[in-house]
């Protein structure tokens, strides 16, 4: 039976058991707003409201779900509400495989302790939901100029200083603490790659995971976050080649990118996995060869994000390799 090259971190699935049909492909709740048009907070509306969103996701063809906390925060629900959330998802045939925390950096100068405590609560909530992974990162709340822009990544945001050794140590220590908590609850912790943070380049992301030093802590290879910036970028193939042995979860999305060498102007806009800069046929082959056997979660900004994600899921199943090159 073919077996993958051993990954340097733990995986959620047996790589030998995965094929184009069985590979877990989820979508998140990223396309859904946290506030309804009438001003009501989704967080407070209960199981009937949540089930309606889950019905849309299931209707798009998904059976696996990431609860993205831009829609609803599992870590801030009561035990009864959390049980209702899990039942609402299961009632629509959805397996809640992951919880993703967005812009809750444990290095945020004003909210570090609060975000760390929230991350711990979210780990407990994810375990109660039966998830396998909690995704965290170092990206912070959008700045005013980013909130006003059509695409927030076209404006500069908060960033980590590569020369700040104290912040680096805090990231290693904090993520190690969260990793232990996740492991104690049977979960993997994944660190989302994101521009202008300690997870914003291949070398820095790999170094961070290696210094944390836990097989339960890996990378979320969200390479889409890195190619969308309107400035020079690290070649995406080089990024993936370096990080894939450390990847245990993967937000997949793509951008069309155009660079004018005469003027230096760069433009990037969201598009489908099939049409963007990153070649996911190549990427999935490289991932399989690196031993990755984790959950793929489709994301998309703009338009009907759920439908684009559903299209992307179908495309992914068409390019997932059946075996690993060189396996025997």
C-alpha cells in the first residue's frame, strides 16, 4: 500500500487512507456575517438561526465544517449553547472539524492576555464540538484604513517586528502553552500563515514551529494570504516546498495577480483555485509527497463566497493525486 513520506508534525488522518473521494474538504463560516441586516448578533440568536446557515453550507455540497469566529465565537458560548451549536451542525449532516480564530493575536499589545484566554476557551469549545483542529494566528484587528478599503490587504496593517526577540519568545511560549492545551484535549493546533507576521514567510514560519517543538503544533499553509499583497512576494512554490512538511491544516484560496515591471504596480484580486496564481494541482501533489494528510478548508473573499468554495471543493477532488510519487 502506498505510504506518504512522514510529516514532521502529526496529521489528522492516515495518508494511506485518503483519496480524491475521502479527503476531508470543509468550508468555513467566513462568508457569513456576524451581524444580521436588522442588527441582531448571530452569536445570540440560537440554534434555529445557526441551523439556517448550516443548511446553506450543506446545500452547497459540504459535509465538513470549520466554525470561523468572524461569524460566531464558540469560545464565548455557554455549555448549553455550545451543545446547541453542535447539534445544529450535526442536524444538517455537517461534521465540525475545526474552529478558526481570526485576528486574535497573542502578541497584540492591547489585548494579548485577553486573546490568550480566549484561545484557551476556544480550544475547550472545539473539543466539545468534536473538532480535530484549532487554527490560530498572529494577525491583528484591521486598522481603520483597512476597514475602509475595498480589499483590506491593499492597506498596511499591524505587523510583527522581525528584530523583536521579546515578541518572538512570547509567540513561542504562548503557542507552546496553547499546543499543550490542545494536545490534552485530543486536538491539533495550527498556525495560520499571514503577511507581515512571524508567520509571514516560509523561513520564519518553519523556525517558529521548530522552536515550539511539539508535533501537535503545525502550520496552516494559507499561502493565499501571502500572494495577495501589492508588493514583491516570495515565490509561492518555494514557500510551499519549505512549509509543507510542517503543515497539519490548510486554508485554500487563490488570487489573480498581475505585476507591471515597468511601473512596479501590482494588483491582486480573489479568484477560484483553478484560475489563480497558485497551481493547486502542483500544490496537492507536493503536499501528498510531503506527507500532508490534513483537512482542506475552502475560503473566498467577495461575491458568493460559499458557492465559489463549493466550486473549489469540486476542483480539488479532481486534482488530488491517488498515490505518492515514488511510494511502494
